[in-house]
């Protein structure tokens, strides 16, 4: 575990250098510990693939140091090191499993045939492989509610498009390299679009506003165009 400053109001806790489940568990363990034992001055934390960034308010730490940023940083680091000792013993909450229906191909998944062609597969084979995966939400980032899902089969892992699209519709399911994900709102993006779900991954009307969170498990299943349209109308 390495701690480094990020400006004068945040500390980055680095827990590894690879994207894997062991590193992911350490990230979740840090988050679980901070949920229960937040050091003085902490505002929030932001988990990523192999790190957790802790944002803090220097004013809440400045008791007798006259606002000296170096001393304040050292004080917070000492508190974090004490709080995060013996992480291997941290119990984690059971992961949720979220089922996401997807209408694959056609206008809703315009890159499905291209992904199939690249791998010498049929579109139906790509759908079957994608929908049979067990995916882990390694992190939520890029924009509110965008899940980076690990667990994509190497058989359909596809490098990002050379030319990104200016607009990708909300709820589009896509493949980018060795990951899959779902665009929560309309965004520019360079991933390959293979389908769309009727679910909303981000909505200010929901509490919490994001459907998925770090540590969730995701399963996809294929639905027809009619089922997709009915679900969109009813949501």
C-alpha cells in the first residue's frame, strides 16, 4: 500500500498495479474500513481499479499547524495508515448480482456484426458468449454510473474503435478491449456497440442514482426487440 498526495486536498492510496480480483478485493477492503472508521477531515473517497482516492478538508485538520499543508498531509497519512492496518482481515459485504436484459444487434447494436467478423464468429455466437459471462464491476467512472466490467471472454475481446463516435445512446452495451460496459447517458465513446438495455443505469430520480456500484456482479441475458420496446415504454 502506497500513499501519495494529489494536490493539497486528496491522498491516493495505491493498492496494486494490475486489474485483477485480488487487487479489487483490497480496494473494497479499504472502502469498507473507511465506511466505518473515517479519519478526521475526510470528505469522501473514490475507488478505482487499483487505488482509492481520499478527499479531505484541510481546515478540519488545521488545529495547531497554522494551515501548513505539509504537516496537514502527514497528519492525514498517519491517520490513514493506522486506520487501514491489517486490511486482510476486513470482512466484505456479499456482492449483489444484477441481471441486465439486452437487445443485441440491429440498430441497437450496430457493431455486433463487426465484432463477430473480427473474431471469425457469427453474431449469434458473440451474443451467446457475451450473455454467458459472469462480470465484476471493478469500478464506476468516466461519467456518473458507467461500470467497467471485467470477465469478458478473450474470444470476443475487441480493441476500441479507431474513430470514436460523437454520440452513443444511453443504455448501450459495449465492448472496449477486454472489458464490457453500459453507457449510462448519451456520451461520446469509442467502444464497440453490441446492444442496448431498457434499464436506466443512471437517473436522478433514483436513490442511489446509479444502478451499479463497485463490487457488484452482473449477468446479461438476450431479449427480443419487442420485449425491449415494451420494457422501455413501461419504465
